[in-house]
């Protein structure tokens, strides 16, 4: 019985860790964009040797600044950024070659 209790407790704590909260604070006075997001090097064919978070905005991929690939679950999970292109609600703006986010909420995988 103790083993079952600890197994359930461990499973519940793992599920809580896998859930992510939005990054930043939603500003109701600014538009919310729904953008494709993924790993820039794995799925958006951007240069770089490491995995990093990117969004597609107006048909072009940009590295994200203001939140990171590791802030939104395991990037190498089946539905993680390195294996899937996801959608996110985003507020922010372009600054040079970066998309600087002030709000980033990953939407549920389809």
C-alpha cells in the first residue's frame, strides 16, 4: 500500500512539473498574436548549434528573447519544441533579429 501511495504521489508531482505557466504578464491594451513556435535550429532551419526558442512572425522565423525553450517543458518530449511546431499566444515586438516577448503562453498541443 505504501508503494502505491508513493507511486501516485510521484506521478502527481511529475505532472505538475510538466505543466507550464505563461511567461510575462498579459497587457490588455496590446494585441495578442497567435504564432507558430518551435526550436529554431531543429524545426525552423535557423543557424545555431544549440536548441533555442523561436517564433514565426509574418512568414519569417525569429529567435525569442524574454523566455527560453526550457521554460515551457521538455523540448525533446514528443510534443516538445524540438519535435513539434506549436502555437502560442504572444505579445511583443521585433528588435533587430529577435522577437522580444513581454507575454508568451503556449497553447495546448493538438
